[in-house]
C-alpha cells in the first residue's frame, strides 16, 4: 500500500499538533508548580536558620522556638508548617519600646525578573509592634527599601503574606520592632522565594500593592 503525499502531510500536521499540545501542557504545568529557589520552614536542626544571619546593627536577636512563646497572651502556640515544628520570633519581654531585631537573608543572584516572597506571620498581643521586610541590592549597599510592613495586633492566628520582590534585589531583611509593652511577640515561618511575580499580592485576603520600587 502506498501513502499519498496528502496523507503524509496530514500525518506530519497531526504529529506537529501533538507535539505542540505536549509542549504547551508541559509549560503550563511547570508555570503552575514553579519550584521555590529558596524555602525555609525553620524545622531543620542541621540548618536551623536556613542561612539567615542575625544583624548586629540592631538591639536584639530573633529566636528559634517551637511550641508557645514563654509569655502568655502573645505569640503563637505552635509553628505554621506542621504545628509541631519551629518558627522564629521576637520576644517582647524585657525589651524597650522600639527595640529592633533584624535577620538578613542569604544572598541571591539578581535576576532580570521579579520574585515572589511568601511567608507566614503571627502578630498577636495587645502591644504588638511592627514587622517589616526590606529589599537590598548589595551592589548598592545604601539602598534598603521597605517592601512590606504591618503594625499591631493581628489576632491569635498565622497569616500568609506574599509580596513581589523587585528584580534587582539580592537579599532581604526581616525586621521586628517591639511595640509599647511586653505583649508584643512577633513570629515568622515558612518563607519561600519563587521566580516571577506573585499571582496576586495577598495579605489577609486583601490585595497589597505596596510594591514601590
Ligand atoms: Ca516551621
Ligand atoms: Ca541582632
């Protein structure tokens, strides 16, 4: 049996369409499940801070903890990842108002596209201060811009925030500022950084359009 030229062309076209469909499906699939280039749940004893380091240009340090914080009526009862793991927090007791603790992320290669930073935060207590995240470009060391900031009691629960990080960012800083009193523990857990814009910058279900760089 001979195959006509028409049949051969149709066969080729169908193969090409099949290939295109496979390619599109692959691209679509990977776009929906981009692997984070960085993730930290603070649960690994071998690498408890995932390369974050404590700033010395502040007043105190972030603490890694599991279970509840030492003080009542402030701080989480458990971590965000599994409920049995670790998180980091600032302990507000025995500190002065406005005292700061900063954690500096590992350095990242500057991409030509933004990244999406996601993290869980817990800000519970009558005198909770401020949690803020800044971006830095180490090629321009004076440049540190606040990308995200939240002040005050957010209730006794974990919230998830996401924030698009400008392309030129090479590292970010998590800063906790102690409020007016001892009921001001602030905790952070489950940090991920993924190439590309955040689908929507959501904070507590509200769109967050603080990106200003
Ligand atoms: Ca955790
Ligand atoms: Ca410090």
